[in-house]
């Protein structure tokens, strides 16, 4: 297999997986995953039986390999009300048609890793989910020791919402799984108690600010009215005082004569 990491001539393209991809798809899954998939799974993938899929190929590969899969992603649509993350959606039971897209498998052969192929495949899934008006999220599981996959999903704005103890059982040993969710079409998680408290505090702060501003405005109006009243009173008082010269003359006359 040609290693493209040292070459800038690779031409990666993405297409739906086809029946002719069956053997390669099964072989790559066997190499990449410790979990063994039944032949019926691959039959469903290549024939599109309730599974959507995208494959990555390198058109620059020689010897008739230009259309051979070097990466893939498989997914299926599920009803939100029947999913394991229904409690993470703020699900509206009145909308029984709400759906999700669940990522089944994602893989890239070793020679083509770190080229952004996995990211591009996930973007295809997100774009597909976003095109379905009833879809609210894309979600998936990641085994706890797959650090590169965990970092990939975090980089692509997936949220780690749950850790599932002993989710995988591989070669006689249990492994934990992380559950990741990427919301689409306005989908969101319900408010946690902390988020709800934050909203309440924010609302109270804005309310207090509004009240304080109103009180301050009323106080300014009172001061303004008081100043006007004071000014008017001063003018009235001044009009009743005799001429200062006359006052002085009268005083001089009474005191010194």
C-alpha cells in the first residue's frame, strides 16, 4: 500500500459505500476493531439497509486501487424516544417523530491517518443529520482508552455527556465507554440544576439592575423637582426684600443721628 504521508499527491474523495466494497470493508473492520461484526452487518452497510455510510478513497493510488476504501463511517437513524439519550435531549413527547443519528463505526487505515480523513467523514454524518428536519443530534460511543478518537470528537464540538461502566466486553475484560453527543437543528440538552440556578441568578441580577435603575431615575426626578421648587421660592423671597441702599440709609439714620 502506498503511504501518502510523505507525498502531497494524494487525492482523497468521499462517496457512498457500495456492494463492491464488501470484502475490503469487512477486512478493514477486522484489522481496526477488537469487536467482530457479523457478515449481515456488512451486507446491511453495502446495500444501505437502514444504515447510511460514506467511504474515503485515494484517487491517486495506482494498480487499480484508486477506488478501494481507505476509510469509512457507518451510521443509522433511530427514534429519539427509543434511544438511550432521550433524557439528554429535553425531549418533547408531543413530537414523536424526532430522530437521532447514531454512529456505528468509524475507521481509517493506518497509512492514511492524521490527514483529516476521519474528521471529514464525521462532517459528512453531521451534514446528513442536519439535512433531516426531525433530527436533533448525532451520538456515539468511544472506548475509554481511545484517546485519539476522544480528542477528535471534542475538537469537532461533541460533548462528552456520560461514562458507561463496563460497556464493552472484549477478550474476557470489561472496558468503560464515553458517550458523546453533537446537537443539530436546535437540539440541546435539558438544563442541569447548576445551569438552571445560573439562569435564575442571571434573571435576578437583571431584575435588580432594572429596579435600581428605576429607583435612581425616580430619585433624579425628585431632586430635579426639588431644585426647581427651591429656585422658585428663592425668587419669591428676593422680591419681598427692600432695596439694599434703602436698608442701609435707614440703619445709618437710626444708629448715628
